């Protein structure tokens, strides 16, 4: 099974990934000489580098919980296959 490495972030000029014998580290030039790591794999280092603490995402949150949080209807129109918000409403 192969693992896909995420695409490079838009801030790629400011960040660097360093491989050392004990693992992978990442460094942000805006943070000075501070390094984050070690991570066992390159993928883990990239995921940590791209993590945004200001995000509303909660680890373990299901898609249904996230949709409910932003007000997406769970009802799907059987005729069109679209969410309830997007299906046409017939007026009486």
C-alpha cells in the first residue's frame, strides 16, 4: 500500500523539512531557529507543519457533527440527490 504525500503548502518558501538519523523535523523561518520534531515519518512532519491551531476542526469529529455545526441539512432529496437546502421547494 502506498502513501500519498500531501501537496506543498502555499508557505513552502518559509518552511523546511530536515531528515536526521532520529527522525524528521520541520522548521519555520518566521519562527527563527526553532525546530519541531522528531517525527517518525515525513508524512507526520508535514501534517504537523500544516496543522492550524486556530481551526475549528476537532480530532475525532465526524462529518455529520461538522455539518450539523454549520447548519447543513441531513435530509437528501430522493429525486435530485441534492441536500435539502439546494432542492427546489414547491409553493402551494
